[in-house]
C-alpha cells in the first residue's frame, strides 16, 4: 500500500520576512484515483473540505475522503490548519478505464419497471440516500477491510452495464458469487443503519463506519444483523441469496463515502485459495 504525504508548510515567499511556522503534515494511504477512498491522518484540529464537501476530522486526526467513478482529473482540497492558517491544494486524480459487462436473461420488469415498481424504487432510493448521508463520529473505516464473503468475483466496480441489450447505469459494487446460504460478514466495524427488502437490491443491509463511510450488502437470503445493531469486523451479519435483480446467487458489496459510490476492491486483501 502506498502512503502519500502532503507537507503543508509556510509559503516560501513568507520565509524571508517571518519565522516559519512549525511544519504541518497530512498523510493518507494510496493515491487519489477515480473510485478511490483515501483514509488518513491530520493534525488534530485541522479542518478540510474536498471540492466543497466538508471532510470530518476526528479528534485524533483520522479522516476519510472519496473520489467518484467519473471524477475530474483534479480535485481541490481546502485546509484550515489548527493555528487558523488556510491553504488550498490541487490534487491530481488518476483516471481509470472501465469494463463493459453484458447481462442477459433478466426478467423484463427488472430492466424496465412498470409505474408501480418505479414508485417503490423512488421510495427505496430515498431511504438508501438517507442512510448513506449519515455523518457520524466513528472511525471504524480506519480498520483493515476484510472480505465479506468467499466466492468467485462475478462483477467489478465501475463496469458499464448492458442489461438484456439495454444500456443502464454503471455497476457500483463488487459481486461475489457463491451458493445461497453462504455466510456474509461485516467488512469493517460499524452500526447497521438500514435493513430492508428492495426492488433491485433484494434484501439488503447498510453498515455505517463513521464519517460518511458505509458499506452495503445486497441480494441476501437472510438478514441476521438488526437495524441499530453494532457489529464487529468479520461478524456474521447475513446469508447470501438471489433476491432482487439477479441471475443467480451472489453478494453485491458496495462502499460509499456519503452518496459517492467507491471501489472496495483495492482496500481488500488478496483472496485466499
């Protein structure tokens, strides 16, 4: 894993006329990239905003920030140092190439829903958006991410979906295929903020890990963890299934920073076996 360090010191033009302030640093793991989550440390008391979106900094300095699938080639990080100094940094965001995934054999109503289904979908999107908008003080996102299930990777983040020959929105998760009933575990410690049965996702759970970072587990056959329950990394929270819009049993696993879907795969360890 690459650790990038951003050194924030007094501008050179001020050094000739004033004693330089003590250097401050912000560090994070990885590099800014489309679909990427950065987790890092800042001096306690630092305030930041990424492209105008406030970045919560924990009392101990931990923070997270993410870049969407189609983020521009650069981002603006606004920083207010603990001593009140302000700085603005331009970050280069690495571009990625995305696959195209063609899926056939889906029921027609799951590709082009009728009006009643569309009303349901609208309600469910609002519920999901509310859960993903939470800004809590936890720092469970700083833990090492664990695989939520064992199985074959059948879908990756960012691929353009062609469903029954019709272009649809990109795939915003990582799919792991295995038999119905395969255990599903929490990838990070956190609290279950949403449990439901949705039109596209089938049975789902959403777990909040603090500071806008959350994970979603979809197409479940059984939800074991309850809404409001605090779960540990690796704790069994559900069983794999084939509910919602699927062609077979699998887990749709997604990672978000607030409303921005991100790619969880770079944060996961190599698969075993």
